[in-house]
C-alpha cells in the first residue's frame, strides 16, 4: 500500500514538473533535472533541520523549515499553474 502511494506521488511529481519546469528539453533530461531539483531542495531542508536538532540551534531548524515550506508552496504554485494552462487549452 505504501509502495503504491509513493509510486503515485512520484508519477505525479515527475509528470507535472517535467512539463512545467523544463518544456523544451527531451523527456529523460527533464526527469533527471526534476529529480535532482527535488533531492536538492528537500534534502537541503532536511539536512538543515537535522543539523539544527543535533546541534540544538533553533535558527537552523527555522531556516530548514522555511526552506521546506517555500519548496512545497512553490510546487503547489507550479501544479496550479499547470492545471490552469491545461484547462485554458481545453485538454482537461
């Protein structure tokens, strides 16, 4: 069940963000760049939060949480933009 959920989320993320972020590149390159971007943003925020917890510094935890929230909000914005463009083109 968890495997199906992870597969669904990754499929949605890769499909949406490859078309929105990198429309002019070939599909394998878009998938690679999207995965790299996700790893860097979520990994960086996770590292900041983790180092903040280990070192007991609240400012690192706050910066990591802000980066995580900003990343999620940016992805939500891209999803809404993609859906709006698709709806305006009549493909929905």
